[in-house]
C-alpha cells in the first residue's frame, strides 16, 4: 500500500514536516517494499490553494493514507473526498513514522488539526 509522509528532506531518515500543504517534500512510500519517491513540494511558496493542490498531488500518486503534523480544512476536505485516510500529530523521522503506522500506533483524524492559512509564509519578515 502507498502512503504519504510529509518531510523536511528527501529520504526516510528526514524529519517529518509538521505542515501538509507547505511541507518541503512528500515521501510516497510503498509499505510492502519500503521503496519510496521523494517529491519536492512545488506549492511551498504559492499564495493560495496550497492545501487543495497538495492533496490533489498526493491523490494522483494513489496514496491511501497521509501522515503529517497538521492538516488544514481545505486539504482535509480534498484528501477525505479522495478516500485518503489522514493521520496528524506525527513527529520523528519518516522511517520511524512509517514503522508506527505499520504497528497501528497512529490514529486517524476526522477533522482538520489547524485552521485555514496556518502555514502561510510570513511576508512581513
């Protein structure tokens, strides 16, 4: 089965990114073989629609679950409509998170974990 873990880097030893729509990378992992694809997030600096676009990307990769730190309402709704199970509150490395998922130690969520625009970059720096 394919799952998606948000990541700060492009490999299984990278830390889980706490953001879904604005994470650095999406790691798409086949849990049967542990083969993975690292996809750089091209939506990282976009002004709007990031959650929806990111969720559509994950759905296009046939992921059955998303594991992340937080997910906003637009991404949540899009992922849910695609039949993708959502797990939030993840931390540690991507590999550790996948192991926890495989052991059934993660709980899926039934609502967004943050409000809209939570991951917007601060343009007033």
